[in-house]
């Protein structure tokens, strides 16, 4: 079965006349007859009744197949039209390890309400991946810690929320039952991912825990996933933020501290597109409403 067979059948069914159908299709009449005969053979049924007075009519099967083919052709044309329209696609990078289910679906839904053609494509990356993707124009925008993003003079940023910082530890950590306040972490290793900014991160963390009368003993690990695995297995503790996906694991325990981390949306300067603007506005709307 092919498009030509279906086109010939639909046109003959509409015209109920082979000659006029052939003229409309710009085909010889015998060719139209052959296409329909071959279609009938493939379907195993008679579609058109040919009478002696040259009148033709659709059989019951012909009427059923006419409705099927007619709607299929219309739906195919509609789908092709939609696919040919230019969609407002946003390629977004998100800080790796963050849970986004609490806000991202609602933000995307609001974007689609404003522009049905909006489409989000995103991936989770570490900070180096986010900044490289943005600079190399593989990403249109990124969501990350503002302290990282502000280091790039060629990025524009828009803060939309701040995250509570927390000390994460596991039920497998020896003596975890006796931990009652942040100062009780003084004897444990603080695990941290190796990072180009590790020195600054360590200094920042040290200043936080001076308020609890101790300086953490830091242990650098290859990446954040390794940090999470070590914490899960009771090999130490880590200073994380409330969006970290691992904190949803019942094996993880956490203790909030009076410290927050601003989070921003960033894009290349001078490269704000309609999709970025739409997403930014929906993001701000979501978190402003949440704060109320």
C-alpha cells in the first residue's frame, strides 16, 4: 500500500467518477483504475462497485476505508505542519545532583501556557560542564550557584532563590545517635569534591563552623557522586544544600545550619532569546509565589 493508491481511491470516492478523478490527479484513467484494483487486492476486499451504466458507488468496506484514509491523511498533514513550525527550544544546564521535581514541571507548564511551542531540553552537569556548555553555545542558559556564576564577566545572571545549607550524614556513621547540634560534627571528616575552587570552598566552610567552635577536617574526593557514596556508607559527613537529591534517601540524615546559598539562572551576555526570557519570567513567578 502506498500514497498513490490511497490518493487515487480518495479522489474517486469523492468524485464517484473515474474520469474526473483522473483529471484532478493528472493521471491516465487506466492508471487510476489499476491503483485502486491493486489497493483492493492488498486489502482483500472490494472498495468500489462498478455498474453497467458507468455509475460507481462505495461498498460498505469502501465507506469504512474512506473514513479511515481521509482522517489519516488529514492527521498526517496536521502533524507535518506542526513539526515544520519553529519551536521555542531552550537548552538548559542544571547543577548535577540537584532535585528539580519540585519546581521544573510547573515552570515548563507555565512557559507552555504562554507559548505552546516552548520546549525544554536539559542536562545535569558539574560547574565546569555548565560554564563550558554556556560559553561554547551548546547551552542557552544554566541554573547554578550564584557564587560560581558571578565569576564570569561574560554571563548575565538572575537570582531566583536561595538554598538552605545542611550537614548530611548517614545512619551508618559511627555515633550518629549522639549528634544533637552542629558542634557535634567536630570529630568527623568533612568530605568535599575536588574542584578548581576547592580552596575557597574550604575557607568558606571553615568560617561557617567557627561559629560552632571548631574547624572542620576536610577530605577531598574525586567528584560529588563519590562524596555522596562515602556519606551514605558512614565514611564521613558533607556540607550540602537542600536540593541535593540524595537527601531524599531515608538512609541520609541532615542538620540545617544558618547559612544559605543564592541560586541563579545565567546566560551569555547579549544572547537573551525569547525562550530564555520566557523561562526566566516563569522561574521568577514560581519562586516569588512560593515565598508568599
